[in-house]
C-alpha cells in the first residue's frame, strides 16, 4: 500500500457537490450494468415475457374476433404486462434485495442525493422497457404475423399509455418495496400478485369472457387499463364493440393511471425506507 | 468526567447519548470527545453498544436523548455536504457483487466534490491486481479493502472504520495498519471499532472501553486500566523443574534476588506486564 501524498486540506463543504442529475445519470449506467450481469433478474424481467409470448402465441391459434388472431390480442396484453414487469415487479423485488445486501445503506452513507437513486431506477426501467418492446414486437411480427399499427394516432396512444403506465407502476414498485420483510421473500410476494392480475386483467384470457366479478375486481387495478389501452393500439376499432363499455375508454384509462400514480407517490413518500424495518 | 468542555476543534462530541430498541437499552448515556486528527478506538464486547453508538454518529440511526456533534453538525441532520466530509467503512456487506473493483471505485468517485484518483485509491488498498475482478469473486479480506477504498475516496475529514480488518490475513492487516497511519498522518480523524486489541494498541491515540451501553474508561492504550502501574509478573523454572511465577511491583528486585538465590542465570526467566487484552478482558469481565 503506497503513501498518498495529497493532504485532505481544508473542509470540503465549500466545494460544489456533483448535481442530482449528473449523479443520477451515473446511477443509470451502473444500474444497467448490474442488471445486464445479474442473470436471474435479466431472465425474470426480460426473457420470461418473450418466452410467454412465444408459448401462448403458439398454443392459442384461434381468433378473438373475425379476422383478429389471438396473437394480436395477446401481444397487446404482453406489452401491458411488460410495463408491470419492468417497473413494478422489477423494483418491488430488487429494492428489498438492495436493502438487504447493503446497497442502500452504503449509498445513504455517501453524499449522493437520494433523488439520484430514483433517477437511476427510472432510467433502468425505461431502457429495459424499450428493449423489451422492440423484442416483443419483433417476435410478434416474425413468428405470429402480428400487424403493427400504421396510424400515427395509435403510436401516440402507445407512447402515452407506456409513459403513464411506467410512471404509475414505477411509483407503485417503490411504494411496495417497503412491504416485503426481506429481499429473499420479495419475489414470492410480488410475482403472484402480478400473475393473478394478468389472469384477471385480460392478458392470458380474453377480458370480455371473464366472469363479471373478476372483471370488476381487475378494473380496480392498473393492469386492466394498460391492457385496454394497448388493445386500442393493436386491435382494429371494430373490436371496441367487444369491450365492456363498448369503447376503448382512453380518457378513463388516463384517469385511473393518474389516480394510482398519485396514491403510489403518497405511499412511497410516506413509507419508502432506505433501511430494513428492524434496522432503525 | 464531571465537567465537559466541547472543544472548538472537536471532530466528535457526544454527551448523554441514549438509545433503546423497545425494552432493550443499547446505549445508556455515552460521553465522548474526539479532537480533530486523533485516532480513537472504541472497544467492547458484542452487544455492548459499539455499533449503535457509531451508527448514530454516522447519521444512520436516530437517538433517544443526548447531544451529538460530528464535524460541528448534529449527525441526525446529515446533508450531502456533511456526507462528503465523512467516510464510512461499515460492517461487511454483500452489495455491488456484479461490478468490478475499478467500475465500483470510479462510480463512487463521481459522488464527491474532490475525490482521490480512483486508480490511486485501488493501489493504496492493495487491490491493483484484482482491479478487473467482479466483486463477488473477491476474498473476504479483498472485499473489505474495497470497502476501505470507498470510505477514503472522498478525502474524508473523519473516517469511521467499523471492524475493518475482519477476515484479513496477518500480512494484509499490517498493510492496512500502515494505510491507517498514513491517513492519520494526513490529519484524518479516525474512529475505529475493533475486536483486535493489538490493532487498537498499534493505531489508537486513545481507546474507550464500552460495556452494557456505557463507557467504562477512556485512556491511551498504554494507560488503560492503570496498566502502566500494574504489577509485573516474573516467571521462571525452579531447579526441581516446577514452573513458578510471582506478581510484584518491584520486578527488578525480584529478579536480582532470584539470581542471587539460584546462583546466576535464572532458567526460563520472563518479566511481563499485563497486555492491553488482559486489562480489557478484566474490565469487561467485571461488567459481565
């Protein structure tokens, strides 16, 4: 170990600290690097949805309506699920793990502004989502003859539903990260929630064919609205007749996602913690 | 201490610190004053309140009562500005496992206003040979050195070292001691907790012994527990082969008398005073 010659000098308080955004962008890079190297997380968040798309797309070859193959319906549902996977499921599992393995405690002991940590998480979520969308659309088009929308209006809907959905589910993931007692227990708690919502929100089964109590329950949660928003992008407008309300209800979708975002933000601000519950 | 004076150049100043977890009192009225530039060791058995005390000073934990000033700031009001002046090597954790040593140190350097050169820090802690290794492949001792690298990266005025050499082999421990002495030579104030009494004796200007949440004594390592005045133990082997030893305040006289009575060389002679460990164990033993 060699001697270091420069002295610690005067108090560092007067020197400018790196800004929240500049550290936040460094966090995005390091989050992506860690995500890409963590095979378990990469599989669970990236590969699994693609695998499900292939399995379900191959197993169910019928039509949901005349001229509309199930795969077209299923891609919309899986893209909506992708929002939940990359943001809610990803964060609600990885943040408790980071609380357990000392990541958050170490960060708390540095001058990193706490907001930078969340900038890193948002960046991670965005990048994974974009990659996932590209892969799923490519698989859908090449393997299952899915037609991508040609109308700019549909792509605009796709964009705002994605952004608002990611915002909502990211906040929910951060808020929910305080629920699991330990990092190990997190995925056992989070995955079933996502799975049940997928079954009841019209991802694996056609929503209009589910029992009405199930439809009403699912309508309380964001995934149902994300699926419906995505269907408005990937299914022809004639399919609107099969929606319960007889329309895509995009205004209501925006409203529900906004309300959930506000609620999640309040819960996250109130309950998010850098330390485990038994460690204060 | 009946009267305490908070020195203007105090790095750490603690008075009447208390902290309980439910029914259990972890810290029961701790007073500490650590002047700037000092290397201060906090010794005590597991569960004595060491880590709780240190984590309150680090701004990790809240306190129930008492005054705490660290670098002139109440540590529960930790700001990024204050964090930039404090380095923390906490107890061993398992984060950062998928990043390499270099990636980790370079990343964390970006958090500080005037970081040391990352490659230089890696060399300083002796990790140059493992710089491209993923953290999860490092040995326990190497991982600890990475923790130390991250602790000193921001040129802290005050460095917390919580059991820093756990898992080190003897050679690595010696190298680490040299590093701490260099940091202290640069004027860094260091608060060290350790279970290795030899480490405290080598590094610390003063040591405090904490047990059952209270400080029993603060002294230099040489003076702890009245060690410098303690009776010496003179041991030798009698002509009949029996091992003998006596405790005496006048070991020179004892040895002279022995030499006279045995007619010259005293077989297997040794004269020893209690080690820091002897004194420490006696002190915490009294508490138990």
